[in-house]
C-alpha cells in the first residue's frame, strides 16, 4: 500500500475499503500510501477511503471484554457453525486498537471443535487528521459520509467515508 507501481495510464478512481487504511499504523506509512495513490490517479481522479468512525469504535467496544460478533453456518459446511468473538484493548494516546479475534468452528454432527486466533492492530484516524493527511498529499475532500447509505458524517456515525479528488 505504501509503494507500488501500476503500469499504463493513470486511474480515474482508487478505493481503500473496509478499514484497510487502518492497517497503516504510522503517519509516515499513511502519507506514503496517499502519495503513491496520488501518483497513480489522473488530476481530478477520485479517491474513496472507508474507515470505521473512531468515535463509534470507542463507544461500542468494551475495553478488554470478549464480545460476541456473530454465529453463522460455516462456509461450504452445512453441519459447521462458526462463531466470532473479539476482545480489544485501546491505546488512546497512540490511537491504536489491539484486537484478538477468536474464530470457533463447531461440527454439529461429529462434535469437533477448532479455534483460530488472530491478533490485529489498527490505527484510529479521526476526521480532521484524515483531512490534513489528504491535503498534504495532494487531495481535496469533496464530501464525508457516515454510512453506506450516504448519510452525513456525524459523531455517532458508524463509518467515516471520505470522497476526495486528486489535485494536479
């Protein structure tokens, strides 16, 4: 994400979806990513960044408490049920969320059980911080949305979706 080369003509659109930008844990990496995308967009090209709203993340997550996220049938296995649990610890001063994901798979017929554990770290990026990063890397913000239905961005929005334009 921070350095790539795409051959051919510049693009009209770039999309950083579903919290992907949150995996960039430093401002330097965030800026490198945005600078690289800017090099690959034509002037006037669009960039869409889709982030979790940090206000909602902090509001909806109980620090250090395992929370049930979903239980559903396993992919391609009608007799298997998958449950996701997560526990998150925040470093507010560093704007980092350290999350442990527990994926439990249970075979309803054979009684088998398998647990997969994944640890991830995500950086919480706030609205004006994002706007500043975009401005420093050659973008201008067109609009902000708070969800996938294009509602305005507010404190209680679930998402921080930023639509911006690459400047020449």
